[in-house]
């Protein structure tokens, strides 16, 4: 995977690399060790990803922990702190 890191708009970020007969074109984002890096290193795409993932987890927890039925609050809280 190839990505050019720069905030300068005058630099050419479309340059690709050719190795043997394989051409590697640059990407806009690159995941590395669970972090999504973008070209300008602003981390907006990573924050969007984490927000979507956290929202999905919170909605899943709220569906199993209701006020009138479901898992008691102390167990939901323990599950939440263990995962977060």
C-alpha cells in the first residue's frame, strides 16, 4: 500500500511506484495497526470509524439492557467497562 503524507497542496500526490511489472498507485487512506491514516494526517477518517464502531456497540448494549426486562444494570455496566 502506498500513501503520500503531505498537507501541501502543491505536491503531486498521484505519483505511483512501479516494481517489476506491478504498478502501485497511492491511496487516500491506509490502515496500520488499527489506526486509519489519511494523506494530511488529520485523522478525520479514523475518528469517523471509531465513532461508528462505538455507536454500534452502544446500541447493541442498549438493546440487551432494558429498564423493564433484560440484563440487570450492574452486569451491563461490568460488560461496558470490560469492553471499553
